[in-house]
C-alpha cells in the first residue's frame, strides 16, 4: 500500500473490506425519511427512539414524513440511555409483534444500538449472551440478515449509523459489551446536522469526545496486516484493524475535532462548527466501523462498571450515569501516553491532525505531545479532570482493571496488547491531569 504501517506480515491478513450504509448528509435531510423508506418498498415501520425525543420536533418531522409517504408507523421509546438487556428484550418484543417490513431509529447511539440488537433477537431468538463473544458469551454468529434499517442520528459522536456493532449493558456483568455482526450495519443513514442545534453544550462536548476517541483509536489501531489471515471471507470481521480506508476518514475527523470541538461546545448558533462535528462523527463512525476501537473504549467500560451514586448535570438520567464520551476521554491522555512508544510516528501524526505543534518534535515526544493536546481539548470542552472528576477514587482502580481486562478484542486492537497490570497502571495515571 506504500505505507510501512501496513507492511505484509507472515500469516497476516492481506485484504481489507470497506462496508458502509448508503449515506445522505445535510441540513433538512431528516424530512426525506418517508421518501427514502418508500423507495425501499417499506409499508409499515417500527420507529425506535428514546423518551427524551419521542414527543419532540425531530420525531415529529420523521413521523410526518413517513405518513406523507403512505407508510404506517408504530413507535417504541422505552429505552434506557446506554441500553441494557431489559431495553433490548422489550424492543425485541416490539419488533417481533409489529409485523414490520423495516425499522427506523432516531436518536443517539442508544436508539440506533437498540434497533440493531432488537432485530437480532426478534428474528433469531437465542439466549441473551449467545451472540456476544467470549468471555461473557458463546460467540454464536448472528444467523442471517435483519430488516432494512434507516438510522437517523441526532447527536454528533456515536457514529452508530455507520457501524456493525451494538453496545449493550449486560445486567449480570454490570458492564457494557459489544454485539457485532456485519448484518447489524444499517442499510441507510440520514445525517441531518440541524438535529444538533438544540443540544446543550455538555452533550456536544461528551459526544465530541466520543468522536475524538473513535478517530484517534482508529488511526493508532493495530494494522489489519497484523491480524491473522481468515481465508473464509464470510467470517472476517469488519473490525479488522487500521487500514488505508479507515485512515482517510480518521484523519479528517481528527482535523475537525481540533478545529471545531470547542467552538461547537461554546456556541449553539455556530452552525459551521456543529455541522462539521456531525460530519466528523459520521466519518469517525465509518472509520471505526471498518477498523474497530481499542484501549480507550475498553477502559471506558471499566469506568461505567464501577460507577456508583454518580449523576451528570444536564442529563435527566437516573444515577449511576456517566455519559459515554466522558467515560472514554477520562483515560485518553494516560492511555495514549502509554501506547505511543509502540507506534510513535502514528501518535505524533495524530497529535498534529488535532492541531498540536509537532514541528520540532521527535518520535520520543509523541506520547507527551499527544497527551498534552488531549488535555487541552478536555479542558476546552469542560471535561471532568480525570477519574477523580467523576468521583472515582484510587481504591476502585484494581476492580476497574479487572473489568476492563475482559474486553479482549478491543485491547488486542491497540498497537500493543496491554496486560491487566498495564491497565491498572494507566488508570492510576488517569486519576487527574491538572
């Protein structure tokens, strides 16, 4: 490929696959939903959204558009933000009983992930953990295609409209795990940046940090050529490691974060910034949908596992709750400082894409330069100051490391596979930054 990072390796993968939905982007495109659904031959759809959106203007636009196109609509909105097993099971009953020929999701990652998983269990009933990978599940593949799915994101971070995964909190494990299959990839995405105009600053910040870490983890991920070759193309995961395609999307997404995150947080009327962040979120979704995330996301699940009696201002969600983007970014400076020596050029380049001054920096500086820029972006967006900023103290670190160490696929996608002891040491470095 002309890039040393993707040099062939003995027994390693020698192909990569790009998968993404049909994508429409632009202000006002949510109103095209009815025409888009009708063009797919849909006549009755299940619209999956959350309780905060169901009676608001965005769902109203979507419903009116579908009805105007002659499409019957039933709505499910009983979604826990960051969905759990109970949410998915209830949504699966809705899908199974609805006699739908397609599904529409409107909302953040919680709505889109619920729609994906609900179709799996509605169409292919199984034990709830059967489709999750080890160590928590049986690793059973999703047997076949799902219904047509049109995903309509309303936040600029998750990128779920462009991915083949659903993140679900498993009750018995008290932590989040990934359900993944190429069949989960939505068929179409309508990305309307006007949906973000009414988002409060802290939501733009949190989702922006998710966008940031998606792009950064993709760009620094283990190269696809360093994963074992799988001869059967139908069994190759889309989360295949860094590749030339994911690089293209991740680089632009990092540029967008560096230029527009603070602007989008500070001024809801700055449509240029919020439009750019929405585009960046979709690009980062395309990137990690074809490469996978790694240690920052793996360690975020340890944080949300061990959170207790925590609430977040501006989110009407019962305790305990830390927004996903916050849980991911809290460890990021310490994580990338740790990983940089294992792919220094990549980390230094990423710092530059984010706007850091790298002109006089050498590879040995990569971790510090990148970590410093990440802390600047955290402070500029009003992030809590490390783990202590959300009430997580050092006595919880060992348990958080035990929890995160179960995220084996994500940990292995980093340029160096961190041990459980490495993860504990990184958490200790993430207690506070300023």
